[in-house]
C-alpha cells in the first residue's frame, strides 16, 4: 500500500506491506550496502541489498527524514516526510524542449553477456532502437563462441555471471580473442571500490546498474565515431 498523510506543515509518504516482517535485531542493518535479512520466499525473490541504502542516501541529501518500522508476521512500513510549501509558492515549470537524438549507431556490433534473460531481452530492445547489431550470451563459453562468429566492436559484460568466470575475467578471455583494439565495459550494481579499481586497472569502462540509456548511448557513440574495426 502506498499512501500520503498531509499535515499543516509537512507531508508524509508511506509504503506499507503485509510481508513476513523484519526482526528488531536486523532493523539496524537494513540500510547497510549488500546486507539483506535472509528469509526464504516462495516466489524466489532475490536482491543485492542496495535499495534501502540508496533511499537513505537520497533522503539525507534532500534533508527529508526516512523512517522504518516492522512487526514480525505482520509486515513493514517505510515513510519519508517532506515540508509543505506555501500555496502558490512554486511557479509552474516552463515546458522543456525534449532533446532530439540525431544519427544512429548503425553498423556497430555489440555483444552483451548476462545470466539474466530478461536483462538480455531489454538490451536487445534498447540497442536495436539505435540500429545496433546485437548478439547476446548467458554463459562465458557461449560468449567466447559468439565473439568468434559475431566479431563485436564493443563488449558489455555483467560482473556477477554466476559462472566459471566473473565479468572481469570474462572480459579478459574475450580480449584474448581479439586481434583489434578491445573495447569492453563491466556492468554491475556492485559499488565496492575494489571492483571499480580492478575494472580501471584492466582498462575497462564501468557502467553502474541500473544503466542509464543516455550514458550507454554516449559510451557506444564515442567508439562508433572513432570508427569500428572492419567486418571480418
């Protein structure tokens, strides 16, 4: 349930659920990065434990208190409180012109590697709108085989592949197949400094999930304009 409570000086937005609830001893840890209260779910729910950490950072930046309460067996409630402005204090925003993207990325060949089929489907749809030739792979071995036949110009590889290699090692293996300059990006929601450092040291661009289409397009366009290597 999503609700709003309006008071004289502030407004509180609430998100409540009727889930299993969170024990009191775990409530202090719910805002820690990559910390999740582990409890089995019938629907196979998974996550990285980043959502509440991100919400807390945003609320602190804006100066809006974020609160949580939970009762085991009954559910949890999260709320954020924001101040009300005086009536008429905020002028209507002028309509903004929508930037028009010119040109396409036609001719650019990209290999996307991810163990999540829904993410691969989304990448195919997004890149396809930019006229990119997209190949996908869900395993390391499939990626290596596809690279030999597809001859990609750019490689987009997820970090947590849950395979014999992680994303960084997969990029290394793909680079070993290339006889032309290698362009690779590591896609991840893992914000640990050691992951970022490892990507930089190996010469790979790091794109943080959720990927912003504008950032992805700018990354691809930079290499497309530089001139992709010739087709095999």
